[in-house]
């Protein structure tokens, strides 16, 4: 939620360094606490899937980041719901009707 006159652009850092999910964000449109929740959800989802926390070029890692962003855009604001949203999306990908 934006407040007039107040900057709500999130600093895209996590733990003092660049947040791993940052490169997938086209614009910083989230509150700082949501960006932090996204970073936590991203890392927890990768751990759950037993994916590398360092290979950000892995296509599956990139997909997880994009899904976490989509979950946040849909309204998830806490790490656990974002993680569950991402895991559910990966378990049940949308079917592409011909």
C-alpha cells in the first residue's frame, strides 16, 4: 500500500547484500517487509526442493523466483504462504489446452 508523500520503494537487499530474487523484479513495487518475506520464501522453497542456493542461472531456480513474485502480486505477504503458493504451483502447473 502506498502512502502519499512516503517512499515505499523497497531496498532490494537481504542480509546486507543483494537479494537473490532482485534480478527477477522489473520494478521495485513491494513494501520492504514484503521484499524480505519474498527473499525468505524464495530461499525456503529452494531448500524444500533441494535446489542449489547459489546457482541462480538454473532454469528451475528462475522459475521459483518468478512464481514467488506472482504469489506476492496475488497478495501473499508472509514467507510461509508464499512458499506454499510456489510449491503448489510447481506441483500443479497450469494445463495448456490446445
